[in-house]
RNA sequence: CGGGGCGUGGCGCAGUCUGGAAGCGCGCCUGCUUUGGGAGCAGGAGGUCGCAGGUUCAAAUCCUGUCGCCCCGACCA
């Protein structure tokens, strides 16, 4: 391919709207162009990379025994009503607008495909003899994201590989656990081939439902999630999920009597600790939530934060929301800021750390008053105790290893769904005894656009992108340094043709431009290898072969170039696998 | 949805406060020179200043409304 016949709109200047490196570089390198908020055109170079990622995903899914199909983006809303997700997804679920009961009004754009695949299963997966089976697609998803951001990292339209498996059982041969593990391993292979420094972590399953899930994270500052992992790699989890080792008993109490103190207008942890001259660690933070229409009170140490996902799990509810000021006043009989567990008539779940506190300070359930000398167990019952707080700097993993915190991008997620969707949509199969049972399901997603952005985030420098060979738009760029010089152009063209014949993806930069200009574009786009053909080196009978990632440059005769390139590409491909 | 910022040639920006001929840089086109890390000179094309009302002799600039985009937060299968 000749550069002048291709379509590569690179720019020197950094677009003002782009902040994260992958977004800036994708725009500058001419990989994407924004169409609207959260919607991007993939330009030819960017689309080549996206297709390569797609092919890697497809290869590994097929190798893992999954079967490809293709579902539509338009779904009948009835199916979403059956699973209750019209309400659960809210504005994220995009709907077509029509007049009255026009078909458009009954159509949604799929943000994911559990409903469509479950309906398919209900229709066709009727016998245990057909199980297990794992079906997948690579397809465009639509989501009404409130705030798309960071280039292609969070968009309203994106390419996803979603797979759904169906089983008779969880354990044993053909069970959900077996396929889940196969998908987990396939994901390792996929992200490995893409050269991503990925970390599999325990995750919350969120509104998709199900019990167990793992996410595949790529650490980078551009990410929105927090990865919590042990220094030695023995533990890794999403912050939403991360468990912490219990803290030792502070042992600093003398079991003072309860005393009510006047704390006018001091309702926050910071104000109270300053007013009373104590550390936030001496306070018991009392937060009122609402779950299933009932108040739910969470207690954590003053310097800790409630992890709402953990709280919901400990409470055995689907989710919790912070209580309204009215509800707080109703439960505590006081203004917001003066809640405490002593004498409180509500369901209370205490964080484990609370059981180690002595002579603590809490709200008095009376406006402008707190109580000191609070001793859990003595002054209020510890009926429910659980790990309900967010992990924080200084915490240790359950196995005792110190924890580190990093921002990261989620590139894949695997779930054990169980029978959530098959129950809701009555998708059953008949066992050998002719008994009907709901299908047991798993689902497995990968964000292809995110792989592309994450790869750039993880592999770039001040000059531009450093593509891994496996997903580079072209393997090699040949820079003809003076296209008006006949021997230069002839040599460059010959090398181009020979490389192409050898199966190498090669782009010939045949623009009539100065060398520095071409080098900068080549570095910006990040071709793994660059061949320089110029008068100067050609005079010595050689061309130069430069490696983008290392900056290493070899001089070699044109006749040896093809074998050097194919050898180098093979080596890089192996080295870059993570 | 709350807070903040921004809409001016393809891209990056100035001009808006204080109304009075739409500018600069990059890129693009033509010609000549130049060719190993974003070349030089000369000439040239390209913008109803997001949109709609209003005020005014006169609006990119002031007022009202509206749409869009970005950032922070909330939310996030």
C-alpha cells in the first residue's frame, strides 16, 4: 500500500478536547474522528487495528469451543420488560421513538444481549442433549451513557464480543464452572496476544446479576476503576469488591461511661473531631441507607468509607441508596449529622472494625448532640457485623499482604449468571427424566475498542504509539527518503513488493516530504518496524531497519531485508505476548 | 441530573469585557528552491463567527432562548 493512495490524516497539534493519551494519540495518528459525544468513526488505519483485535478474539473464542452467531441491535422491548431491565437500566437503555404504539416505541437498542440470547435458548435449547453450549457474537452495542469520556474508553456505541453459555449444572463435566474457566483462560490468551499488561481481578457483578465474576483490568491513569492488589500479586480485586484483613483491637479504651456532649452545628466527621479534639478514628460514622423500602444503618470507623456493594451483599439486598434527609430525620429524630447507633431502632450492620473500638464518639440522635464513651456491645448491640467498608491505603489483603491502589481500565468481564434470565424468561430444558429445569447461564464480555485504547495507554511514549506487532495497523513502514531519487524509489518499491509477497503488511511512505516529517509520522502512528531507504545509506549499499519500541537501528543490504524483517516480527510477536 | 468551561475556515487559537472592515499559526493549492528528525521564499483558495429571536444606524461582541462539545461529580450491564 502506498501512503499517498491511502487515507491517513495525521496532525501535529493536540486536539483541545482530548486529555488522555490514547484519545490524543488516536486523533493525532488519524485512527478515529469524533462524530458526536461517545460516537467515533474508525478511519482506515484505526479500523485495521480494530479488525485485528476482532480476529484475535474470534480465534480464541473458537479455539475455546464457542460458536459465533450474530444478533440484531434492535430488540423488542417486551423481552426487556420480562426481565425487569427496562426499569433497572433506566436511561442507559436507548429506545426508538414512534407515534403511539408504533413498532418504534416498542423497540430498544441493545446495550447487551441476555434477553435476545435467552429467548433464543428458550426456543431451541430444549434438551439436556444440547448442553452445554456457548454462543458468542461480535456486535455493536448502544448505551445511553450519561457522560461519555476519554475518547473511545467510554462511548455510547461500541464493539463488544459477548458470549453466553448454557448448562444443566454448575459443577462437574459440562457445568458452568468448566466453561467459566475456559472463558477465563481464553481471555488470558486474548489479552496476552494483544500485548496488554492485564490483571484478572475479583469483581462485583452489578446489575447484570449473578454470583461470581472476574474482570480483566489494564492499569493506566486514564482508567475509571480502581484496582486493588497485593504487592506480591497474590491478591487482586476491584475496589468495589476488595476485601481487607481485619484490623487489630485498638485496645486504647478505659470503658468510660456514656456522656452526652453539646456539639452545636458540628455534623461532619471533620468538624466533630476538631471540636472534640480527637482523631476521626475515634468516631463511629453512622450512615442511614434505604434498601427495599426499609432503613438500613451502616456503621464504620470515622476515617473509613462504606462500600455500598459490600453493604448490600451483607444485608442480602440487591442494592442500597443513601436515605433522604426526611427518612434520616424520621429514623434518628434528629437533623442530618447527628445519627448514632445508641438507642437507634433500625436494622444496623456494623463494620468489623467497629467491634474493636472503645470509648468512641457517635451522634446522639438528637440535633446538636453527640455521645462520647461509646463502647460497642455495651452501649448498643452488635447483632450484624461484616466487612462493609472500602479498602484504603495502608490496608492489607485478607492474606496479610499490603495492598496497592491503581487506576485501571476494564477490558473484559466474565460472569456466572445462574438462572436469573432463564427464570425471568422461562427458558427451560428437559433432563433425561423429562423434567423441566431452568437453564444455568454464564456470560462473558470484551470491549474491543477498549482493548485498542488500553494498548495505546500501556504502550506509547512522547513520540507516539508503540503498537505490538499483533495489532499494529501495518507491520512495517518504508520511508523513501527522497522520492525524486530514482534508485531510492525503485529500491523502496522493490522492498515493499517483496515484503508483501512474504506476507508482511507494509506501507510505503511515498510522499514527497522531508525525512524528519516522515519519521515523525511513522513514530506517531507507531508501526513496529520502519525501513529507511535513502541516498546516503544506499550509497553504502544498505538500508536501515529501525525498531519503534527499542529505537534500535540495523543497517543491512536490501537483499537481506525481507528475512530480517520476518525474523524480527516473529521475535517481537513472541516477546510482546503478555 | 448537579457544578464548571467552551462553540470563530479542516486543526489549534486571538478578537467578545469596552458594538464600528473577521485575524494569526498549522494544514491545503500553484511555482521555484530544498530532502536523514515536522524546510524556505513568493503567490493563492477557504469562515452566513453553533442556531433562533431581540436591542441598535451598526452585533462574533450586548440581551433572551436553544442546540452541541469537553471536564469534575452522581450514575455505569
